[in-house]
C-alpha cells in the first residue's frame, strides 16, 4: 500500500468540514438530531461552543464527522443497485445536514481514490470501505446517499473519553495543550480501526502524526 499521507490541501478541507460540522452541531434545532448521539453530559457544552472554540477544534487534523466508514453492512446495502428502498428507514434531510454530507463524501471519495492510507489516517476508515467507494462514480455515490439522514454522525460519539478530551484540553487557549489532546484523540481513532492488525499502517502513521499536527499549528498561527 502507498503510505503517502494527507497533503496540505487535504488538511484545509478537513478544517473546513470540521468547522461546518461543529457549527451545525451547535444550532439549537437543526443540530439537535445529531447531538443526540453524544452522552447527555456532552450535549450542552457542544451547543454552547463559541466561534473561537469552534475555530480551535476545527483545526484537529482528522474528521470530527463520520460517514459510518466502519459499518460494512450499511454501505453494502447502500451501494447495491438492487437494494429495496424499504431496507432503510424513512429519510428527511431538511435539518441542513444534506449539503454537509455530500461535501464530506466527495472529499472522502477523491482522497480514497488517490491515497486509501490517507483516508484511513484522517477517518479510521477500513481499507475495504476506501476501495468500495473508490470503485463508484461520484455521481452514483451522491445519488445513493442524497436522501439519507442516518449517514452523517459525530466520530466516536459513544466514546465519552474521546470527546471529553476534545471538549476540554482540545479547546485550550494554549496551542501545545490543544495539539496534545488532538494527538491523543487521533491515536484513539487508529486504535479503534478494525484493520488495526495491519502493522505497517500503524508504523507509517507514527511518521505522519507529527507533520499533521505541525500543519494544524501553522493554520492557527501558533
């Protein structure tokens, strides 16, 4: 596998997507459905984030949103041309998440076609998922997902320690504290990867984390 990591332009896109996702989460009504994925104690702090806090957290060098990259069954049905509509619950994307989902999917699609390893590093996606979406045309992916309101989710929302780290030290005014929290959170994503038995991936990641955090530091002026 090609172990080339994300490029500076990729981190710009990640920050932009993270910022839009956090702003959506913060909205009182439109972000309520997605906020329900968090443990109750974390919903209020997310809703109360300031613009400055969102800017700091959006610089995290991985995607804070998830497209259910590890849910193989979901994606097998979703990309099956013969799938029946009633296999999925009724969908409604009026909460404003549809555009964000499409943008995130387009970014992950092009990144997976160029570097599956980079995709896995910024999202914890499995290699199989990267290959699956890369084999589809972008138009087909967008058509298959355009009506879904169960695709966009917070990353590892069920992991309280993960988000406690991001919503605590990850919002610190000190850039070194923020970067340390981001590194810890990123390691959690790599550890949670179902393909973690791929030792070369873990070894290569060790060489990519430091440049990733340096790029994030340059963006916030630290």
